[in-house]
């Protein structure tokens, strides 16, 4: 696949030119624009990079592997040559690697072990709207390195759903906005029955969508426990027919994750039960229906124990919009929300720093 097929292609020269004049940049690009895979490749030959490496932060392991694999295929290479990745317990980086996709903990360790960032010319923070604690810490450390030791270091903050104007003012950085690529998505709220459990409501929505809508289904659930309950609820459903039920979460083995990111080899419809790992940076082929529980499992500080714990909480409106947009990546789609239309969500996700 060539770069011109992505909406962000026309903006790439401006991105390179902006970084030649200013060491920081805020880039807003909707899902499907191609920012994750096209921006690092476009910067490889920038004169200011001087042959140094590009390190891109990808908050989730699934997305880090997928992004590195896609970029490597565009170059006609294997992962570990020009493009590689480093995640927990896995390192696919070689001596010729110029683009490293890393997860949040890895980036923090890189910055602590080597404050000068020897051989690194640019740091890219993808999906910054997720505002994880490690991501915010990584950006703070990077800005400190840039201010005190490496004025030539370039820092790019990228996301589909962030407050770009406020962030660009805070970073004192130019702001560029890319067009997206998506088809219309009809959003509606799928009603729950009285005292109905989430897995029962999700099952009814899945069965109805299989009967009424074309394409694959992507079902957003809070975590592995809920995925297991919905899988069990679907176990004997005659409405499934030949549809293939798959799970997608960060703890799956690499082979299982790769299976979900590819079309079904037998041409069957798929029902993908996913955590918010599928919310950004990962494209699932064939999805025309999104069923969204409106919930996620996120860390919250517990004053009684003095530690943080994972709680099931309502997502922000920005996350809901991003999830719904997954139904419009390949054709017109529908998004069914499993919460009442009267329920109001917070506009943006609260930074993890504020609640752990």
C-alpha cells in the first residue's frame, strides 16, 4: 500500500517543514488518516534527522506490533530491519533499525538510562489522548531533555481526539490538522431490559446485528472477565450461524492477536470481543458494526489501601466517538451504544495522573 492512499499524505511535507523550523509539533489526525504509519516513514529522509533514529511511543502492545509490521511491509522488509519494535519481553530491533515503535514503560526506561538519547533524532507520542501515567511522564522527561541537553531533538504529539489548541499552547508548538477517511456511521442506543446484565444485553445486540446488518462486528467490553461472560452467553446461540467469535485484549499471545487483525481465511463473518485496545491505532478489516458497552477498566486511587486499583468506569465522549468511528473504516456502518441516550459522558478522558 502506498502513502498517497492515506489522507495524511498531502500534509506530510508540511509536517517535515514545520519540524525543520520548530522542534515541537502537535498533530491532530482522525482515525484512518494514516498518522501512525505514514508520519515516521515520511520523516526518515528529513535533513534535520541526520540519519538518526525515530522512536515512536505506542501505548498498547497490540498496536505497537501492528504499526511496526505495517510499516515494514510498506518498505518490503521484515520487522527488525528498518522498522522494529520493543515491548515488554519482546525485542524486534536490529543494527539497521531507524524506526523503533515502543510501549510506554520502554520509553521511560530509555529516557532514564540515556538522557542524551544518543542516536535519536525524533520522539513521536502517538494516541496521546489516552493520557496514561507513563505517557505523560515520558513527555515530561522528553521535554526536560530537549530543554537542557538536546535542543535539536524533535518531539511530535499525535492523536485523533485531543484538545489540540490547548496542548499546542502549553507546548509552545505549531499545530497541524489532517483530514480523516471514514464513511458515515449511524449511531443509536440499544435499549436494555429491566435489570438486564451486560452480557445478556450484548448477546441480544450481537444476535440482532448479525440478522440485520452486513459485515463483521466489533464489541467493546471493559475487560477479559466481561469478554469471557459474553463468549459463554454466545456459546449456544443459534443466531451465530457460521460466524466466528474472537477475543482481542492485551494479554493474548501474539499469534492470537495477529489472527484478529486479519480477515477470516474461510470468509466467515467475525464477532470480535475487544477491550479498549481496539479503540485506536489498530484497524480490524471488515468491521461494519460496533456494539459499545460504554465501559472501560481503568486505574483509580483507593484512599483506604493507599494503592491504585482497576475499576470499571464509563468512558468519555471522545472515546465513544472514536469507538463508533471504527464502524466506518471500510464502508457505511452502524454503532449501537448499550447505555441510555439520556446518559451524559465527560467530554474528554481524565488524565491518569489525576486519579491514581
